[in-house]
């Protein structure tokens, strides 16, 4: 995704979506809103994502500066992820998405 980000549009929505768009990134970021979370807990909290895809998405979010990875020299090894300051700036966007999604879900459910 780095190559796309270097040549991206000047449209703010397109630019934003290059960082937080996709199926999993908003969900992962949402799980980190309340603080650091261990990798294993993310696997449990997001059951439909494979470990491979979760690892790839976490790496991209880390490379983009949205999350921080903490690795502890323990037995067994412990790895935690948390939002960076830049990642915390995404919280209002995630909350707006949550609110809009809930409203749409309720509106559609009423028409069924």
C-alpha cells in the first residue's frame, strides 16, 4: 500500500481510506480504542480474520504510524498493540462510523 500512498489523490476521503479503509483495519483500530491489546486477544475478538491477515494488517497499521507494537521478552513471548497518537486521532471517525452503521442497521431492520 505504500506505493499507492505516495501517489495518492489529493481528495481527503481517498487519502483517509488508504490508511483506514478495507475490511479489517477499522475493526482492528476499534478494538484498540480502549488501550493495549495482546495479539491473542485480537484473534479472539475478531474471530473471522485469519492470523495471517491479522498479522499483515497490524504490520501495515504499524508501518503507517497508526499503532505501536510492544514486544516483551517473556516466556511465552508477549506482544501488545496500542493506538499511537496519530491512531488516536482516528477515534472520532470510528465513532461516527459506528453511529452511522447502527442507524442504518436499525432503519433497514424496520423496513423488513
